C-alpha cells in the first residue's frame, strides 16, 4: 500500500497559482517592485480567509474552496512577480470528488485516505488535478485596494462556479468537458471517470494506450519489480473488477 501522503506535488500534479517563477522580466525587478509583490502577497494571505468566508467559501492552505453536489471548486489567488505588485492572478478549477476516491482506491491509498478530513481532497500530493475553468488577472491600483478587488473577484468566482455547475454536475458531464484535452492530467481524469462510471474495460483500453505512448508519466512508484505507473495500477484494479 502506498503511504507517502505528503503535500509535495509529483510530476504532473497541478501547480498552484503563485508557485511559478518570476517570469519574463521578473529578475530585473527593482527593490521597490519586489517589495510591492511581497506586500500584495501578504495582503492576499492575510485577508483571503475572511473574504472567502463572506462569499460562502472555506480556506485551507491558502486555497479557497466550496463544494456543489459532488464537485469541488478551488480558487487560488497570487501576486505574479511579472506584474510587479499591480495585479492579482486568480485560477478557478474543479473536479468531481469521486475521481479522487477512485484514484486513491486504484493507487492503493483508499484505506488511509478515507480516514483523512475532507481537506485531503485539496492538500494531498497524490490526487488528480482539478480542471481549470477560468483564469483572470485583476488590476490592483494600490496594495490598500487589494481587499476591495478580492471582494469583487469572489463575486465573479461565485457566478462562474454557478454557471459551470449548471451545465456540468455529473461525472459524465465532466468527462465530456475534458475529453479532448490532451494534457496528461486530463487524460488521467478521463480514465478515472470511466472507472467511476463502471466502464472498466474502456478504462483498461485507455490505460494500455497510455502505457504504450508514455509509460512513466504522472504518478509512479518504485517497486521490487521496477517502476510502476498509475496506469499499471489502473489495469490491475480494472482486471479485478471485471
């Protein structure tokens, strides 16, 4: 059984907003610009819990989130260095919680994962990536204006989330939304959706295709028999279910 449940992201795991480097031109920031970025980042961290709560969100590890039905919606805010403290970057993403549960069962983490609090859906290093539904940059004229900008942003987030959930509220809806996304994380999510829907044969076919094209992408485990891919786990899991 896998028992590495830290929060350091493996290859293929989503990168939270704010974890990117300085970006183009970032290394040439003046001290004043560096200070502005630092102050804006601190303002976001200081106020996100209170502001998010006012708009119906909870916060864990600087991630604001809410659950509609079985869907987890996450919001990450950051002060991108490339904007030198003049903007807040926001990323809104989602996934059905059931694909987390499927992943943990497939990856032999289910027994431990079920004992974790709900926040494990957000903090776990080993879990499927959420699908980004909206990205935006919000101008911040001054650091003192950050609170107002964040309040307005959460109003927008709620509308985006409600709009999304009105058209995507089932595993089938989610699978259809990401079906043509060629990113490795999205392809894995499609396989997990197939398993969640009981389509074990289809999940096996997709897993075999992934193993042929990219045998050691995303989540891997070193075993006595060599490197074992998440898709090896998928095949074993589905074979037992058929």
